[in-house]
C-alpha cells in the first residue's frame, strides 16, 4: 500500500481514464472511464481491471451463491477467472475495441 500517495494516470482528453488508487483491500472496479483500485489486493486484480481499461468485458456470471463462474469458452482467461491468463481472444478483443484488423493479435 502507499499511504499518503495519490496516483493519477491520464491519456488526455475529456474521456481520459481516471483511476483512484487507494490503500488497503476492497472490491476494485471500473465503471466507464472511472475506477477505484485497492493497492492491497492481489496484483492479478489490477491486471484484470486494466483489461476493462482496454475495453474488455468480464467473462463470468455469478451463480445463486454469488460465486463467479467462467462463461463457456472463456475458462482460464484473465477476464473470467482469478489468476487467469491473457489469451489470443483477449488480445483480439483489445484490437477489436481499437478497430484494428491487423493480424498482430495472433501471437
């Protein structure tokens, strides 16, 4: 944690991403271009939330007990499961969000 510090990241413009990084643990989230991330959480959480900054959607649903269940076909991915990895489908999702139709996401 970084008590007493404020981290601000800006990519410019009126729709710049604004993330409030706070000490401790909690439920990190992104809503539109704004988010609140807890510095005391597992680093994986920040990576997952960064996926939202790159326009990736959550790829899980919640069951009746509130447990997160990966959507079919998204098992093991960073946007579906804790400790999931970045997959070609995730990379393609970022490219699609950028309207990029190049083959660079295939590696």
